[in-house]
C-alpha cells in the first residue's frame, strides 16, 4: 500500500504522521510512540535503520525477562516496532516475520455473583458509581462509556448507541432500567457545564474526523455534548484547542483500582 510522502523531519513525528493517516486512535498513537522511543533509548539512541533483528529481539527479551511484562504488553511493543519499520521506514525484511510472539495465556474468566456485584458497586464512590453500573449493566468498555454523547442515549427505546467501539464498529445495547433515573440526573449536571461553556464562549466539544467542518455548529450543540464531561477544561494534544473533554480514562481507571498499560507520551 502506497503512502503520501512524509512531511516531518523527526522520526517520532513521522510515526505520528503515519498513524494519523491510518486514522488510528490517540491512545494507539501514544502507545506506539511510547514503545518506539523506549526501543531507541534502550539501544543507546541508535537510529532504527542501523538496527535489525538482533536489537529488536534483545529489547523484547529485556521486556520479558527483566521487566516481566505480560504477553499482551509484549505483543503491543512488538506491534509498535514493526509498524515503525514497515510504515515509517518502509523496511520489510524476512526477520520481521521470524520474531517469536509470546503465547496467549488461556485463563478461566472470573464471573461475579449478583451479591458480589452489589457489594462491589456499593464500595465505589458516588462520583463513579453510575459509570460502573453502566459498564456492568450495559456491557460497555470504559472508553465506550466515557465517550458517550447525549444523542447516544434513547430513553424512549431504552437503548444506547455505542460509537467507534472495538475495531471501530458501532453497536446498539440495552439501556438498563436501573440506571435511567441516575442517567437523567447526570445529564442535568452535564447540561449545566454545557450551558456554562456556551456562556463563556468556550470552543465546542471534539467531533470525529471531518464532522466539525461539515457541521460547524454541531460541536456546541447539546446533542453532541458528553454524558460524562470532565469538570475542568483541558488542551487537546492534537488540535491544541482549550475546551471541555470527557472524563479521562486514566483518572477514572485509577479511581476504580485499574492499572493502565503504558500509553503515555512521556
């Protein structure tokens, strides 16, 4: 597959450029840049063009033996390095396909009983309890829940539209009756922040791809506002606009006791 010429001069900026051309998520971008930078620094800042299978395998061995990362993290690092070679450096050598992949562990899933779920939800603070109830009751992933917009909730049909789920796919899930009242209260809090932003002339929320150009006023509309907006404004890493984002996955994840994989740009 042919790509347009790279415009950036720095290697990691070129990696970002290729990832954005492929319409990968910001999290994927941060993750791949993280592992590419880690790999280069591990090899004393040698350029990847000067390295090959020996250096890649040494890095992966270090991750497995010294860092003792999980197989999924190990595969994530390998995927980032291979993407750097194939898509940015346009290098496809036989050794890339010969690098061993760690085996996926097969585990028996942990299934909680109703009483255990009730105890778990009761232990969550009020700020994040509705999110947990939606994760459990509607089968949402954390980011799917945090990126819900007002228009995705249909109280009449009792459904939730999940946009850009795993694999970039949309799907329809049932809206649990037990969270309906709490969701309406959350929308009232969200609407207050939306009204405050409109009063202060804050730029509208982020819209995917070219929708912001196609519908210039949609970003400021109530329908496109977040169900779970962040209480503070922030600067988006790509657009550099200072506006209201949805609640952050890392913040909510830490509150729920979850340990995130490396996806930082630092």
